[in-house]
């Protein structure tokens, strides 16, 4: 192939890749990227290439897309590229986002074992957001790479950089819209919940949060000065490990202004339970995101989302805080309704008893009073009720004139 033909072939390859990436929809990303890697591999005549996801917080790297030539060693298809060193990252930024490195440094000992230790690898940064970096890695079939191929690789990397930026932005927008719709539906359902439906609605809402936020567990619990009570749990839970523990203090790990706070499980266990936290809890590397809501004096409810350390957006934290506040308000409303209903029932029962006492005959007093005591006791969930007559002449002395006990239980033998 002449130099002119080779140049034209490169232009056609760039045009086809650019057109495919420009037309790709979000649901076609995997297919389009796989086809793009194949086209790039053929155009550059390399052994293999792939896209790798690196968690910058943990320095762990995972292969998410890969293509390899039929003649390439099998280890290319399943070898994880090592997280780039600080020197390689500096070289990428200094050279239009591209670094050239020995293949053994890029792909590790398995490549060396296959006899490719003299070849080189190309590494290009194609996306960087929050704590996640995407890189394009290329394994050459020769110990060097000429300027024309290096320029072509940079062009392909630039196209992928624009493509993944668009995918990330469109994906973030789609997830944001879906999350906002979910919050609207959840707030509506929570606000309309009754005593009979509240637990189910909260459970459905927590399951929805897990799905939209990609966390393995969500829990809603109530905090008082002397205890923590888990009220709703979906997926991974804090209460499994801490079921028999009691908190120290009054929830001082929560922000006073009710803003979200983020803790490792070990930090939270120590702050919340002090020396009672077990070694297993303290060794836990999960993160807990706490979203508190105030429901009364010295009492708070809190949604805890449990999972690996992650970066939270303001849209996500606002969504959970809104849902938590609505659930707390609905819980307080239902509790007030129960209290008002109970008060009304007690008042009605007292009025009925008083009316009946007006018609009691003297010979039925001993029968009517215990029955009335039972009706009053049941309103308050009491086991025993009695009338105690005090001795007017000897303070502290008295006698039981009438009593009622659940299932025949008596305060004093009759």
C-alpha cells in the first residue's frame, strides 16, 4: 500500500469511527464501543486494545471493553491493566492525554510470560469524573510505534473522549430525571399513606432508592437518647450486626442542622456504641450515608444507606433528604392521629361508664365496678386495675375495695 493509500485508509477509518460514535444511543454503548475497538485495532494493526475503569480511591482497575487480534496471546483478553502510576498520569497530561510505556509495566507478568515483554503499550485517558477514570490501552505487535500510528491513536482517543463525555452527561441527565420522577411519586405515596399502608410504602420507597442509587442496602431507624430502633430495612443493614447494642450519647454523630453525613462503619460504630462495638464492626470498610429528620424533642428518624464508598451528588442527597423528611412527617401525622383517636375512644368510654354509674343499684355495685375497671384498663393496655380505699385515720394504710385483672390476675387475693 502506498503512503497516499495508507493515508486515505486512515481517514476512512477515522470517519467511520466518528460517524458510529456520533450516532450511538445510550442503549447501544457496549455494541458501538466493541465495534469501535475492532476498527481501531485493524487501522493501527495492533495485537489488542481495551477500555479500563479505574477507581482512583482504591487504585483498582477493571476491564470493561476489550478486543484482541486472532494472533494475539490469549492473556490479552483477560489481563487487567494495572492502575497507572503518578509518573504515567503526568506523562498522559503532558502528551495530549497519551502515554507510551513498556508492555510489561502496562499489562503485568502474564504478557511477559507469553514472550511479549519487548513490545510497548499505549495508554490514553478518555474520561475522568469524580473518582473514576476511563483509559484506552493498546498493545502493539512491535517494540515501537511510528509517528503516524501515534497520531492516529491520539485521534481515536480524542473521539472516544468526546463520546464517553457525551454518554456520561446524557446518562447523568437521564438518571437525574428518573430520580426526580421517583422522588415525586414517593413523596406523593408517603404523604397519602395510612396506618395500614405506611410500612409497605416505606419499604417500596427504600427498595426504589437502592435501585436508583446503586447501593446494596437502606434502613430507616429512630434514635432516642437511650436507644436506636430499626423500623424498616431493605438489603444490607446496620441492625444485623448491632441488634443487641445500645447507643452511647444522643446521636451526636448526626449533624445538628440535619444535613447528610457520611461515615465508615468503623467510625460510626465507635462513635455510636463506644467500646461495645465489636472488632468485626470496626473492621468493616463499608460507608454509611446518614440522612436525619427531626420528629420531636430528643427524637430523630434517620435513613441510612449502606454500601461501598462513593461520591454523592447534590441531586442524590436532596432526593434522600426529601424522602426522609416526608416519611418522618407522615409517621408523626399517623402517630398524632392514633393518639387523637385513642383519646377520643377513652373519652367516649369514660362518658359511657359515668352514665352507667348514674343508674347503678346498690346491690349491683360490686359487679359493675370491676367491669368498669376492666374497660378502663383495656383502653390503656393495663393488666390490673383497682380501687384503693385509704384509711383516713392512719396515713399509708388502706384496702382494695374492687379490682380487675386480665385473665383472672389479681393484685391481692380476693
